[in-house]
C-alpha cells in the first residue's frame, strides 16, 4: 500500500512490482491469443442456413366494419346485462372455461358483479377505441355509473369457434373528468 509517511523507496518498489505483474499478465494474455486454434472446432453454418437471420413478424389482422360493430355490441350488451341484472346475458359472454367453472348463469353473474361493481351500476357507456392486439381484440371504453363517477374500462375479447365474442378480461380504473 502506498504511504506518504514511509518514504519514496518503498512506494517505488510497490509501484514497480505492480507494473511488472501487469506486464506479465498482459503478455500471457496476448500469447494465448496467438496460440493456434484446434482443428476440431465446429464451423459456423453457411450464411443462408443461419437461424439468426430469420425473423417472423405476424401481421395483426385489422377488423372490418362488421367485426368492429359486433365487438362494440358485445361489450355494450355485456355491460347492459350486468347493470340490468340479467344473468343469461352475462353468461353468453363468459368463456367455456368460466361456464364450466361456475356451472350456472346466476353464479357467473354473481362473480362478475362482485369483481366489476362499477359495471353493475353503469348508467352510460362510450366506446373510445377498438383494436386488435395479437389474438385478442381490445375495446377501451368510458363508463359513468349511477352516482356520476366515471371509469375507464378496458376489455379484452376473442372470437370462439362458433363466431361468438367472449370477454376474457376487463380492467377498470377511475377516469375523472368530463369524457362522456
């Protein structure tokens, strides 16, 4: 360790030893780079066969006017079913998994009304945007409840094999202001 009180002789000796160690290590590293390569190393694939050159960018299908209208109608009908205490309507938008999990229309309605209370008290809904996001279709809406609180409700839907739209997710957050 360097010391200002022990004198320059010791400090110089430590500095020279450190310099010598650096030179030796550096020389060993440079010499290892100059060593011949073994002949049995795997070779890189030809440029045309390399997987790192392959890229896949799936096109997200856009919705036509009929699909957009059907998705908007599905969301509006689902919210109407919750706010008007219509278990049969809510059941129609539940996925097969949820239908088998809950078993009855009333159980599904009870579950959805507990996790989405602002939708149970919805008085007005306005669709803000509809867009595809991978395999899902997203619908961003604003909902005003019966006491005047405004919510942003972001729905995720998919179309099942029968062509029916099913709601797989709904995220609610407060959206203060006068948006609808």
